[in-house]
């Protein structure tokens, strides 16, 4: 059975780190303020606003050290990654999870943080939280239901999401552990120690800023590696800011997705609010959910 880290109590400490791309400190100020208003203490890591003039929030060693310190800190009950981008895969094999296994805590984030979610589930069977990060709190984003879903999940409230139907949805019910995240990362993790097994699982996928042909290629890679054949259910989130080549690929993203799963008979949901936009519900990786796709509505609940 999946191991759940303890849910947070008022007065607990949340660590804020950047294990991948750079994030200026000014862009995390609102997040820190709101987390404190929610009743938590916040410990800000050296990688927030850190690093040189490169893409990363620090060298590999600096990012590793900052994340490891938060992971091992007895006061820190959850680690919120301030942003994704790229870089977690460069340090994942050097992170020491020995203490974390004995005292797990919620690891929170999405995008590049998919590496951490998949690694924790595949190697240690410990749940984590695919959820909005620091930037989502800005411009009063902390008031929307998606950022508030992060709060509800951290506090251990039972979750039930109801979302609009999509004309391509395939009806049915599925029960299984929820796995998934960013398509590009999941495709890159195939064949590594962080690769996920999907048999009997509810899989969710999302991505941003990709060429249509590249999305098709990554989806085919998941299919060829057996990730799609024995699912309990499949959730397509947002595939936002997609691009096309000068000579058109010839299919829309919905046509690509529809063809991908045409041969299977499990329920499929399109346009679920998990994405690189503000429509990004918090989802617990590894936890059992029930997906129900009907003519009139779609629900996902624990």
C-alpha cells in the first residue's frame, strides 16, 4: 500500500527550493506570504533567487545540497519546489533518500518535478503531490480553486473534482493509483531508475510549448514502451501553447490523442484541469482515485 507522508498542521514548516530552473526571489514573495497566512512557517532555500547568470538556480552540486538539506531537515514537513523548468534529472541519482524513507514528507510541484514524483513512486512507493508552485500564487492566483486545492491536499481533505465533459471523452469508470505528470519528462524517464509502471493505474499527461510532431513522438514512445496498453483509465490534461511546423503536421492535438488510444477500451478524459496554466488541480501521485466519465460530467475523487 502506498505510504502517505503526514498531512500538515498549523505551525508546520514548508521548505521552498529550486531544484531545477532559476526563480527570482521577487516572484516567490507572495507564495511565502500566503503560506504564512495559511498558518505555516516557511524556510527558503539558497537556490531561490540563487545561481549565476545561467538557466539553473545553481550548479548541480548547489541544487543537490539545497534539496538534500530540506529533505533531511526535521523541522520541514513539506518541500515545495518554487518552479520546474529543467534540471532535476541531473541530480536525481545523487539524492539520498534514506532518511526520507523513514520520515517521508510531501514533495510538491509539477513540470520538471515529475522526475521526483516518478522516482519516489517507483523506488520507494511514497506518495507526493503534483500541484501548483510558487508562481501560481502571484496576481491573486492564491484565491483560485486550483491553488486552494494545494492547501486542501496538504491538510488531508478528501478530494473530489468535477470537470466539464469533452466531446472526445470515452465513458466508463476506473479505479486505480494515480500516476503521471509532464509528458516530456515521462518519455525521458523510460528505461531509467525513475521509470513508472502503469499497469492497472490511472495515468494523467500534460505538456506545454511543444511542436505537434514532438508530442506525437513522445506519445508513441509511451505507447511502444507499454505504458498505455493496460491502464485502468487515462486523463489528458492541457497541451498548451502547441506549435506547428512550416509544413503542417496535419493533425490537431486532439486528433493525435484520439488516434493514440483508439484501440483501447478504458475510460478516457480530455482537457482535465492539470496543465501549465492556472487551471492546475493538485493531484496525489500514487494514491487511489476513482475516475468516472459519463455523458454529463467527469469526476475524479479519492
